[in-house]
C-alpha cells in the first residue's frame, strides 16, 4: 500500500485512486454524491482544506508527502468504516449552503432543497411567507435554508432529539440567524405554541418501514435510527402530522412533507385524498403538498388512522 500510494503525485491521481478503491469495495453513494469519483473528490478537497469546486482547476497540482498521507488515510476510512463522507468531514451542502453535520443527525439530501431555493413558489407567493415551521428538523438544514432564501421570514426548528437540536444550533450560528430562527425541543407539535400560525409547515420526518430499515446499506446504519424508524408502515409520524397540522396553519397555509419510500403506502391508505405530489427538476420524489382546507376536509380520515395505528 505504501509503495502504491507513494506513486500518487497529483490531486487527480489521488481522486482516481480513491474512486477505484471505492468501486472495488462496493460502497454505497447517496449522502451528498451519487458516484465514486465525486465522493473521492469531496474527501480529497476536504483533506487539502480546499473548496470542492476548485478540485478540477487544481487537478494537476502535486501534493506533498504529508498531504498524501492525510488524504489516503481519509479515503481508507471511507472504505473501512462505510461511514458517509459528510460524517468524516463534519460538513455538507444543502440548497447551496454549507451545513455542519455529525452522526447525531441525518445527512441532508432532501429534494426539498430545490423547492426552498424557489421560496416555495409557485405554490405560494414567497413574499407572503412570514412564518415557517420545520418539523423534525434534525440538523436544521431545511429551516435554515428557508430562512436564508426567505430573508423576511421567521422560522421555527422543532425536533424531539436534544442532540440533533445542538447541531441545528451550530448551523443557526454558522449562518448568523439567531434573531430569526428559533429552536424548539418538541415531539412533533406537542411543544409548539397553541397560538402559533404558520404560512408553511415543512417536514422530512422518519418514514422508513420496519422491513425496509433492515435492508438499508451499511452507510445508513451510521445515521441515528430515530431519524428513520416509523413503525411497520413507515407512516406513524406522518399520520400525526396530517391530523394536527391544520391547527397550526394559516388559512392559506401549506403543509409540505417528504415521505420518500412511503409515498405509495400513504396514497393507498387514503385513496380519496387528493395529495399533490411534487416533481423536481433535479431529481427526487415522494414529497406531497396539501393546503389547510384540504387537511381539514380529510381530518376525520387522518384522525381515525392515527387512532387505529
């Protein structure tokens, strides 16, 4: 191994070498990149303290022996530990913004980033959004990105996990949002002010069914299981959100929820409910939108489902 790596002279050499090792090891990509070469470039850039977009420009630059040692050690950890790169570097990007992460939170990777970047248009006028709730916030990425893209909105971040909220607090500080972003420890809506009224409630809650949880690649097992597990059907938390959200929405308010792999199960469970399933230009699915009146109209069905679950 030492002889082999000593022959890696440039940044491009190291990216290629790392990518080949990743492919040979059969790693899973899905926590920020979708292929071995982008993953290797991310880690090489981090080890060199370089912004990842600069890797291509400096690909032919030579590395020093100490730099090569640091880089190859980091690439080896990705193979040996099967740990997502975001946990190895302690950071990732969401909606164009840097986010701090640790293994106390899921790695941000939601298609909601595209919707947030558009200020939730065309579903609501961005200028009309004054208050937003990010439910099951985790790292805070969704709510913090919302606050950055909607500079006139106040945003609440809510999560049941104190450890996750500590990460969210660091991200709030990273982006200087202490005055507009509030952090709340809450089991869904339990600790939300009864008088709170939101123009948008957005959530990426746990939605993985028990059987599916067992089959996830090794990389996912480094993430907190609390962020995945949602009962036998994957709908335990989603049903509670659907039941209770109208009490906290403005008359023209929107509920936007990512349910991922549980989308078909949800639609089959409520064949008479008109969920609006969103499409994304840059990929991703399993996100629905409902207006407050639609939630009110289906409230009896949702309440019955929660009672029977």
